[in-house]
């Protein structure tokens, strides 16, 4: 599997339901980030969780990080049709030069049905 | 798209031609990145630059070249050596990736390149 591999690849839910996406990775990381991409557009940063944090909230988003299992999850509560997009996790490692190496996963395509 | 512009939005090129994609940012970020995205897939890193006049190859640099003569600009040239150049190209920038610092990436709107 790749660094930063999401599952499921695609998810379809009804408006109002919660959506959970998972990300697994292989190496030690400095932090993990989640991004959103609307079709044909650039990515937008959603939330960052550091390696020493276990859970973080931002509005309707909740992110967890389990470094022992090398996995993270993104929960979107009370989903809306406007949440329809692809969601990517990105792992950030610090290289020997002290700079970040960012690796994006393959993404989860979320469809929220009105 | 947060202070990063990419142009053009759509680009068509004939096979065998070089083409340069523009990326400009006014966020005063030191680091800039180029990614390639193929349909239904994630992002793959082509080149990145942590500081002016310096850049490193990413995972799929073959057939591409970059320059970083100014802090705000990081153009990408897709050369005729790139065997399968049709893709969506995304540019991003961030503050230096210092340990413990916030280093999220800000993305441009992308350029869709089609080779005819």
C-alpha cells in the first residue's frame, strides 16, 4: 500500500448523516493534514493534527490520529450536499535537511445526496 | 484559491512541443511545489523548491524542468521527453517546513494540460 492511503475510495451518504474516511500510512510523521478538492479545482486545507495529538476538532470536522497504528480518520458530522468533494490526507515528514516532505494519499470521493 | 495563481486554466499542445505552466504566489512563502494529478488519483510530486534559486526533484521529475529565480514565481516546463503529459497540474506554496510549525499548503486552481 502507499503512504497516505485512504479508504473507502468512494462514499455516498444522505444529507444529515455522518461521513467517516480513513487514512493509513507507513512512516513516522511530523503531522498529518486533511484537504478537500472540489471537482477540477485546487485543494483546500481543512485541518492539521500533529504527531503528539490524538484528536482535533474544527466545526463539523473531527480528526483522530493513532500513531501506533499509523492511521487517521476524518469525520464530517451532519453532512450537507455542499460537502460533496474528494478528501485527501497528506502525511508530513521532516527530512534530514529540516524541511518537510509531504505525501498525498489517493483520496476518498464523497457524495452527499440531498 | 488563496493568493496563488496558475495560468492558463486549460492548455493544449501538440505532441513534441515544450510548454511552460505559470505559478505565482503573493503569500511571501518560501516553499513552492508542483504536483500532477491524473483522473481519480491522488497528487504526485514533480518538483519542489524550499528557497529561491534552489529546487529538488520529486517522485516523478523525468520530462519536467523548473526554475526559481524569484520567490513569488515557480514555472514548470513540460518537455517533449515527458511520455504522458496529459494531466491536471497543481502548484502549491507553504511557509518553511520547520519542525513544529504550521506548514499547510496553499494550492492554486490548477492547469489542465491536454496533448493532442
